[in-house]
């Protein structure tokens, strides 16, 4: 699944890569960037994180030409009042002004969403993501928006809002197998409405291609039963089981709510146009034979 999503054979409009201090997701982000560079006319990389400079250096070393880098980490909060990109810049309008003439398809990558989510509200971050992915104001068709977020820096409520906004979530976890470098839990929402959840292990090569994808299946271990376990009904003063003779006698008992042969014949023997009502009171019925209006002075 993760190989198809990165390569673009399985479409996803909004992709979220959630990592932590135990499992870094920057290599997977670079895989998405390189894949996007082969599928769209240009890729706009928004750097909100100071660590995102590593991503920029890797792209330059690979010689990718159609990735435009927009650095917002230098004056993120606008304290220096620089005219460049900042935290509260209208990102949709900013990218629209910088799309090259003639570009028919673009991709947007945000590295990372954590500074944006920390210094603004979760609804503002969700609105920014949704505006980039589904707005027609950019002039070009946005094929995909990919964002990296450090999940261990945010509370569960904020992450839940982001999860509802995106269409695919890659949650990186520590690798559990010796033959793979990475492992992630993927939740993918298909256009048909079907939701796919899968856990996969994979490797990423030096040129950031996803290889060796394998599903990690959860193995359930059955608890062995104790052979010397005592029977709790062995030392009871009464018997809980039935003998064969008692079972046969129980099967011959006619239950009151069943229709036996005699009752069926009596019902079928009724003449046409004539009806009879049979009532048999139960033991739980409470009958009062006194006149209910006896205490009234009329």
C-alpha cells in the first residue's frame, strides 16, 4: 500500500506523515518529494521547521530541478517584519503568485506542520491544508499535498482534527523486523469511501525509493490450557449433569407453550363460522372477585 501511495498509482489528495522521536519520517517525506517531482510540473516545498534545511540539502544533492523551496523558518513569527514567507502568510495566495507560467499541475509539501500547529490553532492548520488541496484559486491543478508532523509534540485532540482533514495517514513506528529499516501504520481513505488500515515494513534506498514493502501481521498467541486444571463442579453436594435416563425423561415433557397433537385436533375440529375462546389463567395472575365499584356511594 505505501509503495502505491508514494509512487502515485494509488491517488491521495492530502497525505500526512506523522513521526516521533523514536521513528523519523523525513526519509519518507523525501520519497514523496522525489515521486512528486516526476509526476507534476513543479513542487513547492514550504519550510516551517529549522530541521527542514536537511531536506533542502538532500534535494540539492540529488539534482532535482523542478522543486521550488520557500523558507519560512528564518522569520517564522514575523519579529523581524521581513517581507518573505511567515507563519501568518496566506499560503494559498503566496504559492499562486509563484507558480510558473504554463504549469498545469503542482504539488505542495510542508516540512513541517508542527510549528504551524504550535503557534496557531488546529482549525487554522486544517483550513490551510484543505485550502491548498481542494481550492481552485491556485490556477493550476494541485495533484497532492504532503505534510510532515511530529506527533509527540501535540495533544491527541489537535492530531485528531488533522487526521479528519487528510485522506492518508502514515504513522511511523519503530521497526520490529531485522530485514526492514522502517515501519508504519497506514490509514488510507479511498475516493469510494472505503477505509484501509494496514501495518507495513519497508526500506528506503539512498535515492529515496521505497522498496521491500511487506505487511506486518499481528500474531495472536493462544493461552494453553492447564492439563491439571480441577473441575469446579467435582465436589458439589448436588449434581449438575444429567444421566441418559434423565435426558430422555426431559425430552418427553410437553411444555405449556407448545401445541401437541390433542390441542391441534381440537383447533382443527372447530365448525366453520363458530369460534371458541379458551383461557387458562397463570399462577402469577392476580384476580380480584370483588366489585371494583363497591366502595362508591351512588
